[in-house]
């Protein structure tokens, strides 16, 4: 159970993580989901073009890619090194793993589905952790995030588990 003082400390950390970010994080979360879907559209257009032999799908792929790039600039206005490309791949991998998880869930294999959902969630939160500058801290400095409650029990002994717990509290699309 989280104590009131722990919750207050955590909420002050959330506020400091949000500070300095021009985009409100709820809109950012919605935008990141849109980017995930644009990446999927690019993939489907690639396969459509190759399966049908029709180059019009490559043209549609290019249009979806341009839109994705514009929206990603809204999510990631400043970055260093390969953060842009890493971010794109984290979103794409998160989305694909989630989709595979739903297929396992449909088949009744909830154990595998939940494991995949956790992996998807961890990757999604790693995207945010990198782009909010939260991975600049060593894993030990995230240790004070222990005890956070999340819908899926996360292993909070590793960097991804701690980061997922923190990001899960920061990104609340229902907060207005």
C-alpha cells in the first residue's frame, strides 16, 4: 500500500518530469498511438505493394511515412544520436508485441498473452523514459520508485520494471 507521504513524493517527481515539456503528456500519449498506427500502415502498404505488384501502395507508404515524420517531430522535437530511430522502433515493436499478445489471448493462452502485454508495455514506457530524459539516471537512482501499483504486476528489480512503473503513473490519458 502506498502511504500518503510516498504518494506526495511521487507526485512531485511526476510534476518535475512533466515540467519543461511543451506537449501535455496525455496528448503525447494519444499522438504516440497514432504514430504506432502510421508505422503499421507503412508496413501494410509495403506488403500490399509486393503482394499485388501495384506501385500505388508504395506511394501511399511514402505519404504515411511523411505524416509519421511530422507527428514524430511533435513527440520528439530534440534528440541526440539515434534516439529518433530508436524511438520509432520502440513504438513499432511495442505495437506488434501487443498485437501478438491479443492473438494469444484470443486463443485462450492468457499466460503468454500477459507476458507479451508486459513486454509491450515495458517497450512503450522505455520510449517515454528515453524521450522524457528519465533514462539519464542510473538504475539505482530509480530505486525510490519501488512500491508503485500498476494494473499488471511489474518486476521492479530491473531498469525497465522501474521505468514502467514511473511512466505508467506519469502518462495517464484520463487526467485532464
